[in-house]
């Protein structure tokens, strides 16, 4: 009986030691998580780029580092210290990494995007942790001059509570620079809500404040002036109803290409590369669009930023899927024209090259195409699609 009792008595001591280790987490612990994630992502990117066949690309993709794993590690490192100011930088990293990760049903891991609804998200993967992060900011850090990275991290979220938090920071923080970054983050958030004149006016007002108050601020090497200018560019040129910029470049055979060559057609413009999640499903999705709308009224056009060698290899090995023209854009110059920062992204353009949809692959793309192919007047009468000769 003595030995089991001794082991039992040791458990509280072990728990106390582990608790002390957690409580004494340091900035170095958080930095190690960030460094490890970057190293693993860099290694994975090289493996994906080196994959020369569909099977090799599928295998390489399956080894993608799971951001949820690193998010959990970061949370374990910083959660005991949420009242300390040093935690704001790694907290911003954590928010940026996990804010859009979803727990999914259907076999996909947290955060794995899908071209359509075959994989069903069941909710935020880090809902409780993100709630705790917001509470910590509100409770301990609302006066901190180091709050700007957290504001920017919230720019890509969709939770209304974080938008309320940003608005409070934008209106009342003591540091004007932090107010400016919060204003920029709000303007970025409002982009996904709509494009009516009142909302556009509000966004422009926020962006003017961002330029005045935080143009000289850099966060993780990113200049707030550049982000603000990009948002103004999007409002002017890349919102629904605007004529999309023309693209001029070459395909994988160095043959000249122009987006304007498809004048008069509905264009599904796909920004992608071979490393995006479920790349085969993405190409199957584009193939289904072409099969649904034959007859020359619709064109699928890709903008691919793989190396030229990789793009040629994909076209040879996956010719049945990749049978639509692709701009070769290894330096991302064409993607930058459309201010594309994450892949895949689809733009649906009408026959006058006006933007009708911007977003992820899926049912909204099909719905937009269907509406353009067979538009209906408010009174229910069908109208002929307007295209240029």
C-alpha cells in the first residue's frame, strides 16, 4: 500500500511544478512558437513547390502544418500572462492565426477551406480563447500604446464583438497612432459588409484618419500607409460594379495574354496556385462551371503564381482539369493589381468587365453566373444580358 500512496501524494507536487512552469511563461516561449511555425511552413512550401505530379502534390499538401496546433501552443504560452503588456505582440499573432479557423464536420481539419459546402464548418475552433483574448484586452490593455498589432489582427475577423472593441479603441484610445490603426482595421472589416454609398463614405472617413494618424506605423514589417492605400484602391477600382483592371501578361508558353481579349463574355477570374487547399477540388470546380455553361458565353481565366516550371508541369499532368488559359504570375504582379493577398480568390466579371462577385470558390460564384446568364427584371420579366459586341 505504501508505494501507490506515495505515487498518489506526488501528483499534487507534479501539478504544482507544471503550474509554476506555465505561470512563468516568457516572451521567449512565445517567440519559439512563432519561429517554429514559420520554419515548418517554409519547409512545407518548398516541398509543395518541388512536387511535380498530382500524387506528389496531394501527398505534399497532406503534410501542411496545422495552424490549430501552433495556435494551441501559443495560447498555452501566453494565456497565464494575459494581464502583462509583453503578451500583446504574441496575442496579436495568435488572433491573426486563429480568428478564422473553423471546427469542421466531414473530416477536414480546423481551418481547412473548401471550395463548396462538402465540408461543413460547425463553429470557430478557438471561440473560448478568442473571447478570453478580447476580455483581456478590454480589462488590462485599453490604455496600452502597444495595442496597434492587436487592432490589425482583428481586421480579418467577423465577430461583431471585436468590431465593437475596435470602434471603442478608435474613438477613445489615448495614442493617436493606435486610433489610426484601429480606424484602418474597421475600414477593412466593413469591406465585407457591403458597398452602398453610406458605407463607402464611412470607410473613406476611417481611411483618412488612418493616413493622418498612423501612416508612419509599421507592424511586422508592413507599413500602415501601404495597407491604407490598398484599401482606397479597392474602393476606387475593385468594388462591385467597377470595371476591373485589365491584365496583360503571358501564359506558360510565353504567349501574350490579355484579360480584355474576353470582352463580351462573363469571365471567372481565378487567382490560385498548386499549394492552395484542395487544389484538385478547386480545378474540378472550375471544370464544372465550364461544363455547365458551354457555348462561348463564359470564360474561365486563371492567374497562377507558381514557378513557370511548375505551371507547365501541372498543365501536362492535369490537362483534363487545367484546360483553361492561365496568366503566369510567379512574382505576383498581376495578383497585386487586384490586391489579392490570399488564395484562392475568384472574381466574376460581366461582359463589360464589371465586377459582380469577389470571394471564395463555391455556390455564390454559381449564383452570380446564373444571374448574369439569365437576369430578371424586378417585375419578373427576363432581360437579355448586356454585353459588348
